[in-house]
C-alpha cells in the first residue's frame, strides 16, 4: 500500500479503474476518472473532462468559485461557455479570427494550469473530506495536459486531493517525469501482454478500435484494424466522425474528429477542413504544441498548386506557434517551404514580415540581426504599398510599419519608432472603417504607451495606458505595465491597486505577485512582501529573484534559517548570482560564520565588483580583522556607487583608525548633512576625531 501523504503513479499496459485502485491503495472517493489521451479531444483532453464533470456540482454549491475561474474553465471546456458568463473577456478573446493580429503568449497554458489546479483544490475542499482524481493514458496526453498534471502534482496536497496518474511505461520525459518522481509513490501493474487467438471476428475488433478513437493499445484490436482493407477502414472512420460531430463538435473537433476525417474517404476534402478548423482554434487559444502536431498532418493532405490560401494559413499559424514556443529555426524552415512553393504575393509579403520578427525578436544572441530584420520588413512594406484595395493597403502598411517600429526600437531609435506607430494610427483612422481592426488599433495604442514610457514621457504614457485600458479593461498586462509607470512617478498606492487588478484579471502568473511584493517591501509592509514572493515561488519554483528578495526580507525580520534556505535554493538555480552570494555572506555574518561570510562576499564581488552592499559588508569584516586599508578601499568603492551616510560614517571610523583624522572629519561633515543619517552618532564620531586632532603629537 502506498502512502496517502503522496500522490500515486500507476504504470501498466491497461488503464486501471478507480475501484480497482481503491481496493489496494485506499483511495478516497473520486472527483473524476478520465483518460488524458490526446486523440480524444486534443489539448486538455483530461483537464477538460474533469472540468465538465465537476463544474455543475460546484455551480450548485458555490457559484462564486466557478466565476473566479471563468477564463480557465471555458478555455479547457468550451461547452461550459453558455453556463459561465465570460466576465473577463479581452479584445484578444472577442476579436474574430480574420481580424486577429495578437495571439496569446506561449506561457498562457501555464496560467490556465495554475488556475485549474486552484479550482480543483477549492472543489475538493467544498466536499468537506478528501477526494481523489484518476487520470489514465497520461503518457499519450497533449502537452497542455502534461503541463497541468505536473503542476497539479506539485501544488496539490494529496491529503485533500490525491492524484492518481497512469502511464503505460516509466520513461516519462520532461517536467512531468520530474514531478512524478518527486511527488508520487509508484505502483507497477503486471505488464504481460501478448496477442492470442482472436475470439471475435476481425471486422468487430477493427470497428472497436475505431470507435475507441485509435486510443487502444490492445494488440488484438490493433492487429484487426491493420488487417482490414483500406476502404473498410475509411468507412469506419467516416461513420465515427459523423457520430462525434452529432455528439459534441466543440472540443472533439480538436482531437478525435480530425483524426477520423484525415483517415476517412475524403482526406483532402473533409480531412483538410477538419484539420484546418482544429489548427485555427488551437492557435487562437494558445494551444501551440497541438498546432505544431496538426500542421504537417494538414499540409500532407493539401496541395500548394490548388489550395495556396489554405496552405499558407497552415504555415502562418504553425509559425506563430513555433515562435511562441521559442523554436524560431523551425519557423524559418516553414517560411522557406512556403516561399519555394508559390509566387503568391501575399505569401511572400507575410513571410518577409515573419522573417523580420525572427531576426529582431525571436532569435537570440548571434542569430539576432536588427539590420537584416529591417531589410525584410521593408520588403513587406514595399509589397503592401502595391496592394490595389485602399483599406487592405492601409491596414497592411500599418501592420508592417508597426513591425518596423519594433526594429527601430531595438536599434535604439525610439523617436522613429513612435513616429511610425502614430503614423499608422492616423492612417487607420483616415482610411479604414472605424469598426474594422479594433484589436490592432488597440495594439498600436499599447505600443505607443510602451514607447512613451521608454522615452520617459510618463504623463503621456499614463494617459495612453488609460485609453488602452478603457478599450480593453480585462487585459491583465496593461495594469501590470501601468503600475510600473506609476511607481516611477512615485504614485505607489495607485501602483499597488493596478497590481491587484492585474492579478484579478488573469489566471495566476508570478510577475504581478513578485512586483506587488517588491512594492510592499518598498512601502515597509514586509509581511505582505514575503507572502507575495512566496506565492510567486509557488507558481514558479525557479524564480531566482523571488528567492533573493524573500531571503533578504527574511534576514531583515530575523528568520535566518529561512533566509539561508532561500539563498541555497536560489544558488542551486543560479550559482553565479552576485546578489545571492552577497546574501549568503550576510546570512553567514548573522550566524557568526566569518570565514564563510568573507568567502561569499569575495565571490560576489568577483562576479559584480559594483555591488555596494557587498563592498560595505566586506569592509566591516576587513576592519574587524585589522585590515584598515582594505576596509577603506571597499568603502571608497561603495561610496562611488551610492551616497549612503552609513557607509560614509563607517569610512570615517576607518580613517580615524588609520590616523587620517582630517579625512574622517570631512566624511562626518558630509554624512551629517544627509537627511537619512544617524546625526547623533556622526556628531559624536566627529567630536572624537576633533579631540584626537587636538592632542599633541
């Protein structure tokens, strides 16, 4: 029997039932028991089925819980949209597919996963007693479910909701494999499977394989399917697709329906249409790994010579997905394929823009080339200018000049970038119907706000952010960025409110919590700051800066052990962090370990010689060890970086110890003039220095 204080990982060829598992592992009642196989519903096959199962009960018992998680619930279970008013819909959500110019970031699914995890935790608590959740076929899941299950295992208390994960094998790669090894007990079921004599006829077994949507690993079913003639197989797939379209086209259209249509009697017709629909819906929702899987399948049944528009739509969407997933080389290969396949001007126009974005935004280090990006985006602008339709020409010119503005910004030409954005806004207002391209108008205004902030025009930036928010009031990042502007203006209470709104308008992501914690620390609310950094780390356990900031606050509040744990965790992730090495030195100082403290501060300053805090603290150690000259050297270097009266007072002490009394008095005079100085202490030090100076030699 496994421990109820850990989740359970079951391996074996057949998916176990909750009932059979309960007999061995004493599982609590199951919230749901679902298959995660991606052929069923594509992205979130498991999470969506869980949500569809539990949400009606939660709606009856605590509808506020459902309302709080509307974005993530509707994203994974679109069938619930009618029952769940989408109270936080953004322009990105509401814009039609043909007018979309902004797509979700690659990290959207991580936010959805965290929201779903918190929803299920609340659901389990509403029951008032422990529950279990059984997920089978997880090694065949889409990446969205794999990510969700990994976070579910890490964040969920198994004594409230015990998660059971079934995989066929033990070689589970990536983050889910690490989560399974860290948070579960493993139970291996017998693995003896062989093909025996068929007890049913081939036709029946083949039909069973197809009706299971190709998810079965039963050797008998698979052998029967492969032994069936192609025409019969195609007919079975057609019939199953027809059946599924009658049952639930909303999410089955992302998994089982295109699977059957591409294997049916009309792969180039019905198959292509099903795949195109799935690709479009997945790219609009930010389910990018699924797009990468679907795109080559769709191109395999299309022909560039006869369906160039559809072929390009596939390429446009898969390159969007690949760049969001930080795989620009593969995106470039698709652009090469498209441009080699056709002379269609639209394909070359959009490919030129896409290549420019790869070079200025998505490639890193040596591959990034802003000058080359500018040449590609200029090509796109030239082709746009030749378009015959005035409104289409105006939009394409504006869209591509907005890309040029990004290149100019990266080149440091902020004023030119702003000119291009404002010219585009004016062009759309003058030449395009006002009800057209609403989202892109909002994008331009947002870009203008960002540029104004970067140029230091904070009042204008604040006004522009206000206008953008008025048009798109549920877009979390707008509040997050406006808060940064407000902080720069010293309007801290307003910034705090914007961080709170940014948090409320989105499923969980760590950055606004981190920034709210940083702001709370600035305002002296250390308890809130530590809480926010802790939650940011719950969302993202590799958030090194959150470890560093929480360590500093824990040290400040006397929690030396907690600070030490945070420093150690941060250094495991980033051993060359000067800030963390400095904190290690401070923790060691607080613990009385002078040797470790000095070693850590030495390492810190080798990494970053301009870290004033490390210089000041090493100076104290050197002074106490009798190295007055070294102490003065460190304090002088620190004062070149910051006019800190405490550091200047310490240098005065060191000067006095070295007999350099006039320099000590000069430091005291400078320090006592600082509003934050300890005036009484400095005056007393100056008096001692003056008395020493008056003594006869």
